[in-house]
């Protein structure tokens, strides 16, 4: 059985935009960890992670 990247499963479920690659997610997470590595910046890290997660979702479908 061939292994598929987790991004394939997310796209198939409709939970991940079709134009997102695993490398995009890794780069964004590295950026978040770089900008907000200290405990006093936990709020910033949480906000950036929320923005990332929102950006990975496909746009809402209109009827």
C-alpha cells in the first residue's frame, strides 16, 4: 500500500485548500516558532496559528 501525504486526506475531506503543500505548512509553522518562541509571546503565537489555520481552510461555498 502506497503512503499518501496527510495533505491529501485533508483535501479529500474538504478541510484543506487544494493549493496548499506540506512545505507551505512547515514554512508557516517555522515562521510562527521563530517569531514567538518565548512564553511571554504565547498570545502572539496563538494568534498566528489561528491565522494559519483559517488560511488553510477552503473558502466557504456559496449556494
